[in-house]
């Protein structure tokens, strides 16, 4: 293939990858907005399984879930035309799409503080993902490798749940979102292990514990995620979840699958800087006008404090 033709092909592939990645980010943001709107109005409380049962019966909530799920299919299309280092950071821009959608729903104008907070979160996540090395580790780790990680995540999730039940407002949203992000990160790792098991053993994979842990983690993560949506501002919960999930997944990759973290001290410093930027962005957003408006509107719904399992 002539150099000119090859260059045009690369340009077209890159353009498709960029457009698809940004489309995936928008679909995920819109799907999250729809889900949060329904959860906020459901009156089902937080950390109650009846909240999920109520939401499943809402067609608009199901549509929001399908939109969010569809975003992963679009992201797959992007990865077919572009590299992981190009697609992942662009797909992490969902916060930038979500914030103006939230502002429009609440009939508020975005301020410089709103934009700065969302930009910091997005830049931090993108920086963390860009320097994460390719995954080369154990395909199916043993239970002994999983137990310490599951124990730590379980303890932090339980502590976050207790903290959420004894706080209100933004604190409750943050604690629930932290737990959801941890569970989603664990879900990513369990999905990798389960898929590898299915690829190597077929239906015999069902004789292992990983697929069942995957299902339990998925339902529990959904409960915490929707509880975070119901408890308060999407413009606060989504950045927290988006920040915690990839960090958890990368740490599990290193601790459970034996994958490497950043390959050099400078790259590790960049990862830590990315995490610090995301935290700073969340702190900025917690004081933004959009978050405050969402928080006031949610508090007026008077959600019950304690769960009823």
C-alpha cells in the first residue's frame, strides 16, 4: 500500500475511533442521567433491594441502563479502529458530557467552577489510564490471590455503607459512590477472570466460583450505584465512581493478576498525579452550584435513612 494511501487509512481509522469513543462517553453520561433521574424520584430509599425492584419496573430506567450498556458496545467499536491509549481517555470524558446535561435538567448555567472541576476529574482519569501498562499477567488467578483483595474491598464497602447511613447530603453521596466504584472495579476484574475461564473451559467454567461472585458483585454494585444516584447529585456521584473504578481495577490487576503498575518511577508519578487531579476535581465539584442545586432537590424528597433488606 502506498504511503499516502496508508496515511489516509490511519487518519480515517483514528477519526472513527475518536468519534466512537466520544459517542460512548456521551451515551454513558446520558444513560446515567436518565437512571439517576428515575432513582431520585423513586422514593425507594438507599441500600434497599426494593429500590432495584422498583427501578426495574420503570421503562425509562431500563432505557437508561440500555444506553449505558450500549456505550460499552460503541467503545468496543472504537477499540477496533484505535489503540487503548487513544480510546480509554476519550471514553473517560463522560463527566464533561454529564455536567451540562445535569445543568440543563435543573435549568442552571454552568459556572467556571463547574467546568474546572469536571475538567480536573477528566484530566486526572485520562492521565491515570494513559500511563497504565498493557495487561500481561495470570489469566485465572487462584482463590488465594483473590481473598486478601476481596476482604479489603468488602471491609471498605461495609464501612462506606455504615458511614452513608449516618450522614446526609453530599457526604452520603460520596460514601455510596466510593463503595460503588470499588465494587465496579472488582466487577471488572471478576469479568476478566470469568471470561478467561469461559474461553478455556467452556461451560465447565460454571463449576468455578468466579461467575457466581461476578453475579453477586454486579447486583451489589448496582444497588450501591443506584443508591448513590438516589441520594443526591449525579454531578458528584459520577465523578467519584469514574475515579475509583479504574484505580481499583488497576490495583487488582497488579495484586491479583500479577500485572505491572506503571513501568517506571516517572510514569508512576504521573499516575499518582492523575489520581490527585481527580480528587481535586471532586473537591471542586462538591462546592459547585450544580451539585448544590441537585443536593437541595434530592433532600426535599426525604429519603428514609436506614435500609430494609
